């Protein structure tokens, strides 16, 4: 087992490296839980450089949860084309429907672990 000093030292090294090598990525410049959710889904098994292009286009086409929820599956898949694993896109749409129909705000919904694990 590692002692606390070793752990703290390692954490400091990681933080310093991040300060030097951190990339400016669009999802790091938002606090919008919907935009962050989209980036997280896209980043599963897809390289960051490829996601950036799709992320920006996706948010232009579907800027809100409501826009994504009302889109057809075909439209959602067209916007996802090229990222692979199309089931991710359809689950995002299903999640958008759940969020749109929720009685709490999207932010409150997304900040609750119990809520998050109910999303497709």
C-alpha cells in the first residue's frame, strides 16, 4: 500500500504536467451538463481529435436537450455518421427524452448519481 506522502507527490506531478500539456478542448470550456454529456458519449472509444469536429457540429444541430429529443432517429444517426458505435447516438437521444420529460432541471438531474444511472 502506498503511503499518503507518495500519493500526494504523485498527484502534484500529474497537476504540474497538466498545466504544461493541457489541451484546450471545447467541452472543458462549458458548464452545460448537456454539452458535457454529449462529449462524454462521443469520447467513448473515439479519439479526441476526431470528436472535436463532431462535437461542435452536433451542438450546432442540436443545441438543447429538447432539440435532440424531438429529432428523428435518422437525423441523429446522420449527425453521428463517422463516429461509429451508433447505439451511443440513439442512447443520447433516449436520454434527451428522459431529461426533457423530467420534473427537475437538467442540471439538477445530471448532478444526481441516482438520476444519472437511470439514463440510457
